[in-house]
C-alpha cells in the first residue's frame, strides 16, 4: 500500500511539473511489443492472438477459475489490478481494456500518452469474431486472428447443420435474472439447438423472471450459474425445489461457468455442453 501511495505521489508530481509528456514510453507501432491487458475478456483474446513475448501482463481475474477459461495460460504473465501506476511502470506501448474497465485508469494512461485500445463486450457469436479480428488488428497479428476466427466459424456451421428438434430451456441466475436471445448466453443456447423460454416471456436481452412464471413455462431444462463460495441470499433462489426439479436432466451439465463469461472461442466448449444436454433431452422425449 505504501509503495502504491508513493508511486501515485510521484506521478502527480510529474504531472504538475509537466514532465510526463517526455517520459520514456514507447509510441504505438503497427506491431506493439509491450502489451498490457487490464480486462478479463481482453486478457483471453490477447493470450490467444498475441505473438510470443508480445503480451506482458493480464488482469488478476485471468487467474480466477470461476471467471477465466485460461487460468493455466495466465500464470505465464505478470498480473495487474488495473491501476494506472502499476501499468505505467510496465512501460507498455499498448494497453487493451474493456469498455467497462476503470475509466479513471484509462483516462490517466491516455494522459500519459500510452495508447489504449478499448473493446466492447461481445453480445453475440458474431461479436466474438469481430473482437478476435479487432485484437488481431491492434496487436499487428491479423493472420493469427483470422486463423482462429475461421476455425471458430467452421465449428458454428457444423452445429447449425445437425439440429432437428429444439427442446426448451431457461437461463436462471442469482436474483432470478435471465438472459434472452439478444445476449451471448442466449445465442449459446440457440446455436446448440435449445429454445430459450426467456424470448417467449418477452425477455429479449435480460431481466428478472419470477419463479412462478418459470414454473408455469415448464422448460425441459434450467441452466443456472455456478454458486460462489459462502452463503448468498441472491443465489438461494437457484436451490429452490422447483429449480431442482426442473434441472433433473444432467444437472451437473446444466451450469454456466468461465466458458460463458467472455466472447472468446471458449464459448464453443459451452456450446458443446449444451449440445450434450439437448441430445439427452431429445432422447428422453422420444
């Protein structure tokens, strides 16, 4: 803490002296060589697309198995907490951030003349491809990104080809929140061959679906999020007897996890899980 305070004071002093514009920070080039990511989703995109030695640091969330699909890869990089002081001292020539990343940090880095590329969240499977292409462009690695995107698109095409019937499913999270078809989670269900009951009840994006409405809809399966350690009133609804009964088909597979969080090719693993669930539901219905 003391070191952080001292660094902050040093940077403020430099700002007041007007000296930061001459600080030894490399200018952004076509292929940056010192890249720092400060967002969970840009962490994973950067780890997938960056060339060897190009990526210096990822956010601490990249090492959290509850959120990150690339925990093992993340151990190879310095971890940051999105603080302007620590990122500045890494001397990056590019920082990649999410549109919801700490605005104060992004603004400070730009005042320090450090280039920052901001990525919007992925709300659809098409967005996943666009974010990969964007990461390839800012890292100067378009060929690497294009290869990953082509493989991703081929897998999506294969999923679409095999769907015959479509069981009905519901996404049900803490506080009774659900996601509709205009969300990444909703599109994971759709491409896997599951109809999302949220759309039937008018939830195109997201919102709170009452337990009674969910019960009356009688979905073939309910997909919930994995609980966090400890007790949470917001998550108690997911263990309601009605939910337990509706999750009777492969309950261990009826969970969202780190593969669902970000718009990366790892959503393919989530789709695989939902395809397996759909096939089991179809067998029960036959």
